């Protein structure tokens, strides 16, 4: 694994470390590629540095049959990127993954893997926190993922605003968190179907009208206020003209469910690139049961807390 002449400047911890990383829902209607929430549904990864030149990977849970079990596993790739950023590269890694976040459903499974890998790398290095800040981690995760919203939510928890910023002529992912009113909960409707982020992005038009852009801009600003202080504004604040309707071909049942719920005054939206549907609500039990029944038989409903914390690390 190590090239001849490479000098590893890092000192590694002998004990394994565990990372627990939340799911995330991006866009939240109008906040395309800039707003996201962390959700209390977590993948758990345990990693240890090995003296042997081997990647020992075991995966159970969601997507276990679809992922690589070698150096191409996304958590391993993120770990190696983190080690190299800090100035080293270990000989080998043992990794165990328990996946709870569904894959291909718009719930940030790849972001969780990337943030988990980078966080594990940092935690397995003595003085790792001084070599890689949270801002560094989000920037590195953005380079791997391609956009900062999900990775920022997985790192920071709660609600985040993310953006790209030119630094030394390099586009860098940046983010800042903000508080969420404690009465707001998330209700997810997860279909059997899957949709890749790449395919979902290819469905978007090259141009939109100035009117639609203006509406989305205003709704995004209002949504930050609604999430923080005014939950009663969530319905109007989650209106979108930018991306959801254009993706109907790839997830017709999901878009139809969003339209049906919004027709009833419910703050419903596509979660990330879809096809899951997210509802933000402060509903009573009876209202919640009505929402669940409204989805019919093609979705699995999961009620979740908004996670106030992002990735959590612990020695094993």
C-alpha cells in the first residue's frame, strides 16, 4: 500500500474507534443544494489500524450486498483521504459497518459513509483534531461527495446552511448550523424504489425562469426562520419551483404523494434527490395517524426526531 520513500508523519492509536453518523435530508423543498437536516437514524462504523497491508471490511444491514468489501468501500476511501490530508497513510484498516440508513432513497447514506470515514481517520490519529478541523472535514467531504449539504448535516447535526466558496481559486464546501424549534418532527415515507443522485440531477432543466428563481430564494430564507422560530410557516416556506416537479418521471408516486399532501396543507417535500418523501410537522397523534394512512401501501412510514448532534465518536 505504501510507496517506497513515503514518510508517514502520523502516530496512530492502537485501540479501535466507533463513529455513529446520522441520516440527512437535503434541499427541504426550496433550499436546493444548500439546506439540510440531520435525522435520528444512524449508521455505525468501527475501525482499527492494522500492521498488515490489508483492508478487512465487514458490512451488515442496509445495502450490505451492494457495497465493496475492500479498499474501494466508501468509508475506507474517505478514511484514506483523511489520513493523507493529515500527512500519513496506515498499512491496513479493519472496518465493521452496521448500516441503518437506506441506500438510494435520498437520505444521505453516502454522506454518512464519507463523514464517518473522515471522522474515524481523525479520531485514530494522535492530535488528529489539531490536524483536521470540522471546517477541513466538511471541505474534504464535499470534495468526495460533490456537494456540501448532506455531509455538513451529518457532521454538525441539526439544521445547516451550506455553500461553496472560492479559496485560493479552489471551490470549497462550507457550512453553518442553526437551531430547530423543538416541536418540529420529521415523518419519512420511504418507497421500495431507488433513484441515484446522478440520474435525479440529469432530469433537471438547464434554465429556469427568473420568477421561479425569485420564489425559491424567498422561500429558502423563510424556511430558515420557520425551522428556527415559526413552525406554522413551514408549509409556505417549503414551496419549491426549482427541482421537484422536473423529477417526476423518475419517482412519479413520490411526487404525486408530495402534491397530494401539499394539497391538504402539509409541509411535504422530496427528501434530497428522492424518492423518499419528507414531512416536517408538529402534528397531534391523531393528525400524525392521518398522515401515515394518506400515503397508501407503496411507502413505509418512519417517524424520526431531528438529530441535534452530527457524527458521534467513542472508543471501543
